[in-house]
């Protein structure tokens, strides 16, 4: 049997989960529909085998049925709506379970893409959770310097989440390099960045008696090093692109 693609698996798995929720775990059709964000009519059709049953060979595979039953038990217990990313995670697990035929590069590419998206979506959720946690900690902090430190971490997590979201879009759309800034302009920006941190903080840190503030200043220096790296790499890419064109 030829393994389905990730996008083909989603409606199939939704149908399998609907069946498990109603038949195995005893949920009402309306409750199963709410959890899966579908209509009760869709659940009825799934139960009758009208929709999403075109790949019965997959549905009858015992390993897949066991995996779906275990997953369905978890969501039946928590009774919260299932996010699309959760079904994508489940689809990835199924693909890994049933394997891919060798020599089919397009299928392997699809598998690698599914894996990358699975990693990215999990990282996105982690960054968003971290942002919420550290914003909450910043609000609770009694010390102004600690509050600044937590706000900085929260801000970084929000920025990381934005980057991960952009990466997800790039992977989904198979985006390649876009237009890059002019190399000469990047050199000027690099000089400006170097000028902005020409004076270090070592002398200042020796005078400080607040150790948390020293950590904050260390973070500024870490950001400066990161900026140098980013602009340097961007200038290198822009130079290579200019040579090719």
C-alpha cells in the first residue's frame, strides 16, 4: 500500500478519532464534534463510513489503530478542542510508523517537510508559553532590575515565535531567498553598529553594586555580538548574490 501524504492523512485521522471518541470512549456525537471542530453531521457520516474512509488499508493496520485509540483516550479525558497542529503531530507519527518506500524522493521530501513542520510547531508553542510565563513573572517581580530581566526574556521569546512562524510559512511554501540589501549599504550599517558599542561596559560594571544589573549589561554585550554576526552573514550572502547576478 502506498503511504498517504500528510495532507491526505488529516481527514482520515479525524474520522478515526471521531469513531474512537463515540464507539470506544462513549462520547456523544455533539461532544465529539465540538472536540474535533466539525459538525455533528460529519461525525455521523464518519461513523457510517461515508467520509474519509478511502484508505481502509491504513485504518485496518493494528499499529495505527492502537496509536489513534490511545490519542483519542487522551483527548476524551481532557475534553478540550483539538488544535490542527495536534492532528499534524499525529499524522507525522503515523507516517513514521508505516514507513516510506525507498527510492521515492518526492515521498521522502514530504516526510522531511512533515518532520520540520512538527519540530517548528512544537517550538512555536514552547516560545509562546515561555513569553507568557516570563511576562507573568515580570509583573510579579518586586525588584525593578529583575522585572527588566524577565521582560527581556519574554520579549526574546515573542521575537523567537515570530521567527518560527515565518519559518513555518517558508517551509510550507518552499520559499527561497528574496531580494537582499546592497552590500555597500550593509557595510555602512556594520560600521554604525560597531560605532554604537565602541565603548565597553567593563569600567562601569566594576563600579556597580547591583549584580542583576550586571547581568542586564552582559545581555547588551551579547546582543551586540549577535548583531555583528547577523550583519556580517547578511553582507556575505548579499556579496555572493551580487557575484552570481
